[in-house]
C-alpha cells in the first residue's frame, strides 16, 4: 500500500491498536502525527517509527478535550503542511465502573461517552477543514463488535461505540462533497492493553478466544485494515462500518461471559 506524501493523525497511538496502526501507516509511507494522553508513550511510538526509517512527531492529546484535538490537527499542518488521514483509535473501556445501566455512576457514563464518542466528534470536527484544504482523504473511526452485539456487558461502552457507528454513516454524506471518505471498523476482542483486565484470567481468556471463529485478534491485523482504508484501494468504501471481528458477532456468546441476572 503506497501512502507516500500523505499525512496521518493517529489518536491513542501510545499503545495497542493506535500504536500498531501508526507504525503500519508510516511503513506504508505516511508521515504520522502520534497523539496520546500519555506524552511518553506517544514519544516512544514516534521513536519506533523513526528508528524504522519513517517520519513522525508526537503530541500529548486528550481527545475528550476539544482544544487538544484542535492542537493535534494544527500540529499535523504545521509540521507537514497537510492532513489526509485521521484514524480515531483513542478509547476507553472501564470494566470496573461500566456495566448495567442501573449500576453505572453518572460520572463513569459521562467519561466513557466523552472519550469514545465526543472525542471522535472533536477530532473529526477539527480535521475535516484541514483535510478538505489538502484535497481530501480518509477518516477511519473505531466502533466495536459491541456496536452490533452488545451482550449486556458494558452498557456505557456499547452506547458510545454504537454512537460512533451511526456518526460514521451520517458523516459520510456531508464529507463526500469534500472528497473525504469516512468509515469505521468494529473489531472483536483484540489482545491489547485495554483488554488486559478481561484477558488476564485464563478461563475468561479461553472463553473469549473460543467465541471467535479463529481466536483472539492481534493489533497488527487491525492495523492492516486501517492502512487499506487509508489508501486508494478502498476508494469505493465510505459510510461503511466493517465488522472485522474474526466471527465474534456470528457466534453464540459463551455462557461464562453472560452477565449475571
């Protein structure tokens, strides 16, 4: 995939899906602005890219803060003169605070929605003008298998990701006239730090793996899809929410994962 000359922003790129995608986009030729709420991990991702011969810079960015999303876009334009790709990877899952609606504290709900849904909106809001000025491009949002099959596990997270999926489809209409494509990916359970609390228990890890047709996913395979959506080979895709979940949403949920009554 040839992304030479293109400029990308990746949020949540200090670890997990974001880091894997930032590295993969750079390997495909893009100049990558790495954003993460943890400045040190963002800088480390940039170091990995530069060590491999790519071009990158990093910036601390809390996507739940509109002004920091605006600064992220400014960094891309100031550093590289354009913006063509936005991958909204930043997100949170609060396994200990999220759950059934009646049990979620309002501040937990608001935090999950602010980061996962509003954070996607803020980044897109500030990026669209810069992308249009650069001739267009591709926005890739991160939904989730829970946008399609919530399972009653994390109601706040499911609502936030369902919102991302619907926002993606709606945005695609207005962005089309600006030569910007907008798609979302819906992974299953990927072996990343955000899922570490779930996957640390061997019994639960085995159950999650068995719930996918071909086992747990890796961050690198999701990164391959991000690179595809960023490039011209996916030019027919906009307004799509792609279930890339190794069959998770096609399977019966393992009994061990069902919420207690």
